[in-house]
């Protein structure tokens, strides 16, 4: 009995205190130099390849407006030419005899012309289309930035989740290892069974495999974040559960969030601009039925322009309006118009489909936040209950509870802690995604979430 009492006093040390000690070692405070969410965002803005490509694409597409505006502005051109000419002339004189003469001379022509479009319906539509295209590009850049924050935050918290899972597995492995040693000691002393030893051994062996998988997952998630921030990721500022602000979305009506998303979502804004651009494409096609009018002013000087004006100089000035009226193009313009109308219909249907999808996404993320808050509270209570259950099983050993009961209680506690950590991170990411859907993922929101993280030690 003394040996049993000794073992009973030794076993509880492998429970809550041992589990907490292992977790505290692995989930230690963020060391100096740890990367927090705000720092990761700043690095991602300047280093993420996808966002840099989107920024360059927007800069290129912005040039569509000055290029289209140039089609409405005067066009000034000049031409210069100078050449040496040789002419052999053969003729008959008054006596009927052939006469041959040769001329060598320089011919030159200099001119300048100005053409100002007065009425070109195509160019007007092109200019309006260019502005719509730039508006679409700006909206797409905004979408790229929102997507960047979502990707960066997702990668950041994936690392934290992988780290938490790894820490829990290490704690579980430590607890199982202790139970295995205790079971072996009890069996040697004749106070336990081989079943206890085998069960503890099986659980311990399983955690070794889980540890390898968790370590690999942690390494992979760090590299995924490294791709975005373009620097090695060693340590991150960890989440402090006590700082987590569990507040429902404001406004507290999902329909208001849906209305806001339909108005401000960058992808929908880009698609609305694309619809306007398609309408201007129809206007460009319709312009094929309209006349064009240009103001043309020219001034030119020629010298010895041809062999009948040798040693003659001409200075000519012209000013007038040039009008071109299309009559028949074989049905080409009508075909272009039908094509443009079909494209408008296509883009409008794509817009409607995407609008419905985004409304569904807003509803989903809103629900993830509100239900996530309730789930976090429920899991916090479940964690307390699992800790009490483990403590009770340890205190009841060996009189009322078996070693298998203790192992099961430890497993339930580990699972609950894992579920709680995962639910907290899902809640945060749901907030990030909801803000991204309404184009309000800015530094203020990132700073708010960053305040929930551990402050690096100086």
C-alpha cells in the first residue's frame, strides 16, 4: 500500500501542472525581434510579388486616359525632303532635228501641318472608355491590396495555429511519456497491468508521429508567410487570449453589411466600371455610322519640285475643314454593334453572379464572427471542465479511476485546447475577411488586431 500511495502522490504531477509547464515553455512570450502583424503587413506591401504586379499593371493602365485624350488634341507634323534629280530631255527643234538636253538639279520640299479633330464620335467614346478602364484598374488595385491583407493575415495566423498545435502535441507527448513510465513502474511492482503499459505506449508512439507531422506543418506555414514578406520567418508575436476583443460586427444587421459590400466591394466596383467600358465599346462601334470633321491647316515650301519647275520656288498655305462621311462598309459596323451588345450582356450577367456570391460570402463571414464568439465562450467553459475532469481523475487514481481514464482525460483537455485555439484564429480571420469584402481593411483595422498580439520584449 505504501508503494501505491507513493505512486498516487507522484502521478498528479503529470497532469495540469506538468501540461501547463510544457505549454508555457513552448508558447513563450515573443522574443525581441519577433515579427508582429503590422510589421508583416508593411513588409508585404513592399515585397509581395502579386501585389507589386498589380500595382505595375495599374500604373500601365492609367496611361490609357492621356493616350485617349491625345486623340482629341491637335496633331502637328512636319515633313522635310531634299533630293538630287537628273533629267534627260529629248525633243525636236524647228528644223526637225532631234535635240538632247540634260538637267542636274536639287529638289526640296518643306511643310508643316496641323490637324484638329472637330467631331469624331469614336474618339469621344474612346476617352470615356479609357476613364472607365482606369477606374476598373484602380478598383482592382484596391482588391489586390485587400486580398494581400487577407492572404498575409491568413498565413500569419496559420503559423500561430501550427505553433499552437505543435506545442499541444509536445505537451501531450510529455504527459503520455510520464504516464508510460509510471505504468511501467507500477507493472514492475505488481501494482498495475500490462494493459496500462500497452495503452500508454500506443498513445505515446502516436504522439511521436503527430509531432513529426506538426513540425513539418509549422515549417511549411512559416515558408508560406516568408513568400509574402520575402524574409525568413523565425518568431512571430503570439496571440494573447485575454486581449482578444470578442465583439459582434457593427452595424449588427447582416443586410447592412451586404448593402455596404455591394456599394464598396472593389471587385464589384471594377465590374461596374467594366460594364461602362463595354457600353463605350458599343458607342465606338456605333461611331462607324457617323461622319468625322477635322480642321486642317498646312503651310509648305517647295523648290524645283519637278522637272517643269526647275529653279522655281512655291510657298503655299492652306486652311480648311475636312469632312468624311461613311456610306457603306459591307455590314461591318452593324456586326461590331451586335458584338458589343453581346459583350455587355455577358459582363452584366457576370456582375450579377458575382454580386450574389459576395452577398453570400458576407453573410457567411458575419455568421462566422457572431457564432465564433459564442463558440469561444463555450470552449473556454469546456476547457475549464476538462481541466477539472483531469484533476478529478488524477485524484481518484487508483481507487476509483484507472490510468486509462487519466490518459483519456488528458486527451480531451488537449483536444479542447486545440479547438479553442483554432476557433479564436478563425474568429480573427472572419473579421479580416468581412472587412476585406467591404474594402475597409486598412492600417487601423490591422493595428486593432495587432494589439491582441504579444508585445516583443525589449
